[in-house]
C-alpha cells in the first residue's frame, strides 16, 4: 500500500454531497458501500473512496491512526 495514499485519506475532504467537507477517512461505511454498488467516481476521488471502502471492509482503520494529526 502506498503511504502517500494513506496520508491523503486523512487529509482529503469530500468535495460534494451529504458529507461535503468531511475527511475521506471519516466517511461512514454505508456511504462507501453505496458508492461501491453505484460506482465510484473517476479519478483521484474515486481511487480514494475505493481505498477507504476496502480499508473499512477489511477492518484496517488502525492503519490510519498514526497518520492523523
């Protein structure tokens, strides 16, 4: 896993929708599941959302704790 990608999860904010301005790492799991069913957006945002979905799905949130400031 790319360490820079993990750092972005705790610093990049959701740019739109119900959870606008919330950190990607703080998005609720049901929202990420919804994206996985409907399709992730293209580009960087989609990659971050999909990565966060996989982290939550596999119980790996502990990987982000040391990166939070």
